[in-house]
C-alpha cells in the first residue's frame, strides 16, 4: 500500500491552524476552565505532528496522552506535611490549658514489677587461675559502638582466661575522633572494678612486645566472624592464644553472640553497668550540666526535665534519602552530602530509592518540629524543661525555630556549659556524646527519635538505674507520619493519638531480654533480679 510521506521536519498544516484556532478561543473567552482542556488537546495534536506521528497507531497516541495524565495521589504518610499541620494546630496548642504537665504523670509503673541490680551477688569472686595469654582488641565506631566492643571483650577474656589489654580505638572516618580509651573512660577504675574477675593491663609486657618486634600488627589477627559463639572462641581462638601468648582481634565490633553462657553475660553486665565510667573531665562537666538543668527546672517541675536524642544532622538526613520541605535547594544539598560521604553508593545499578516509602516505613529522621508537636500532644506543655542531645542540626536556623517556639525552656550542651568549659571537648565527638549521654541518663523522660547505639545503650542503662523501667518514649513513626499527614486534623484527636503513644511507651518500659536481644538494652534478667512485693 502506498503511503504519502511528508518532508522531514515539516509539521502538517493542520497542526498550526488548530493551535491558532485554540489560541483565538482562549483570548476571546474569559473562562479559564474552558481554556485548559483545549490547550491540552491541541498540545497533543501539535506534538503528534511535530514528531511525525500523524500516521501513527492509536497506541502511540494513547502513550503520549498518558504522559500528560495526573499521577495518582501519594499514599497517606508519604509526604512531609508537618509544617502545614503545625500551622493549623498552633493556635489551639496555645489556647489549650486543659491538662496537667505530663512530666509529672508520664509513668504509671506496675508496683508489682520491681527489679534491682544483683551483679555482685552473681559474679564469682573465687580468684583467677594463671593467665593463658593476652587478648588485644580494636574497638571501632562511635562512643557506644566502642562500648559494645569493650564489654564483649571483657566477656571473651573471661571465657579464655586471658589478660585483656586496654582496648585500642580505631580512628573512624565518620566520627574523626582520635580519643584514646583513657580520654573517654576512667582506666584505673575499669581495671580495679574487674580485678577479681578478669585481668586487665594498660599495655603488653616489654618481653612480649620484643617478641613481636614492638609492633602490635605483627601479632596474629584472628578475623572473627560477627556474633560468634562461645564454642567458636574456644575452638578457634584459644589454641592460637596458648601457642603464641597473645592474639589480636580487629575489628571487634559485634563479635560475640547476644546469648552466651551466664558467666559471660554477668561479665558483660559488670563491665557495662559498673566498671565503665567516664573519665574525670567528662564526669565533672557532665555533673555541672545536670545540676544547672535541675536548678533551672526546680521552680517549675521539681528539677525534672525531658531529654531528646535528636538525629537531624546533615549526614543522617542525607543517608535516609528522605524529603522534607526545603525544595530543590535542600535536595541538591542532600545529594552533595551523599556523594561526599558515600561516593556512588546511592546510584548503584538496581538500587531503587523511594523517599515516600521510607517515610511511610518510619525510616525518616523526625524533624525538631515533629518531635515538638508529638510532645505537646502527649501533654508536655511550654513550661517543660527540654534538653536536646545532638550533633550539628542540619539547617538549624530553620528547623530548630519551631521546636524553640513550642518549648521556650530548651537547653543544649552549648547553653548549659560555657565556651571555655566545652573547649577541651571540641573536635572530639565521642567526648561530646558522653556529655549528652549523661544528661539523657538523668532525665525524668528520655525520647528517642531514630534508633542506633546511643538510645540502645541508654534505654538499657536507664532500666538498670530505675528499677527495670526505661522511662523512655519510643514513638511508632509509621503511625506518627499518618497523624502528621492531615493538615485538617483536630487538636483533640491529635492529642488522643499522641497520648496513646505515651501510654504504649510506658507499657513497654519493662522488658525481659529475649534470645536475640542485647542485654545492653534489656538487662533483665541477666543483670538484675526481681524483688518480692513489699
């Protein structure tokens, strides 16, 4: 069949005439609603002619038409609308005086559940047999990742009857903190607290160092697999230790199973909750900060305060691949941060990133505004003393302003301590984190917003100190984003939902460790004993 072809590049005469007719109609008619569909149809016809599709099949035309269709609306909770919700609810928050401050009534602990430390009763004090050799480990990561390595190393040293050398800290490319063990923890106190259970020395003896040419890298590195069992250490590591007199395990992060024999668990308890205390400079400044916070809150709340671990630093926001309301500029900054920190990781073949799915799945860091709205909904009013533990908040001028608006009595390291007091800690992220850790440990309420080792250890430490109850708020972010998705939500309904979350956190405050749980988060029953009702 013969088909007449037009010269390439020349659009059919019908397309310009139709476009001219449509423009004429638009100019003559004032009805915008009439103009929109006409422009839409004419664009399709014009493009069909422009692309040489005047003889194309209906399927091609349908494909072009589909490109202009509106996308279906995103699923609830997919898009950040918290600023719009806040704008709607703020007048009602200000006017609401129909509640007592939740700081005084947050916890309704079951009086029948009383736990207390009993490590000293459970740990054997019968003396130590001769040492089988020296165990050297390298702790990597931030403050609490290092803590895991240290405490697990104590348990492994006890199992192998080895002498533990004070752990070395790996200089992490993310944390960039060159601090040594003694800069963060009290070395002498650590050694003394463990002396009846595990031998600990600061350095290898000179004769052993000479054997390895004064080079620790010459000592055999047992590249132990993650979450190794007791039998693995006895079968694989102990023979080498007995043969050479020293072994090295680097890295030593999460190299011991969560569930091991009771004696090893008790050594973990002893190391974490009793033997590890911060160095004197950290303890002294942290105590001053706690005292200042309590003093500021004495008149309003009897010295009680809320602490929030806020994870909204630039690297955390970038890594999450979540979108907020900063538009194109913010997206460009996040892309730049991702490339700087994780070169190419987020653009690998086959990797699909969905900010909407991340938000619905509860994987997005809460903004300061979202934390503030949640707490106000739970009943913490604007007289609540609030301590914010964090690194450098991304775009702090913008994102911190609404939290300060909601909680005027907000404090941070920088407001509780002077610049001179903080000077020795600057450029040492682990030491600064230790100050935050202490502030959060002693608060009446602790709020975790993103997970990680900091809240993992802190909630366990709070359970250990406060009779088994974590006294912590751990929001269900998958539910929270749904409540923050509706700009027309009523304040009374929003409050009910937030107070349900608070009650849920209260109920979950107690918790016995399950086989795959960590005792650093759930110290009962390994580190604590249940007390009889009395």
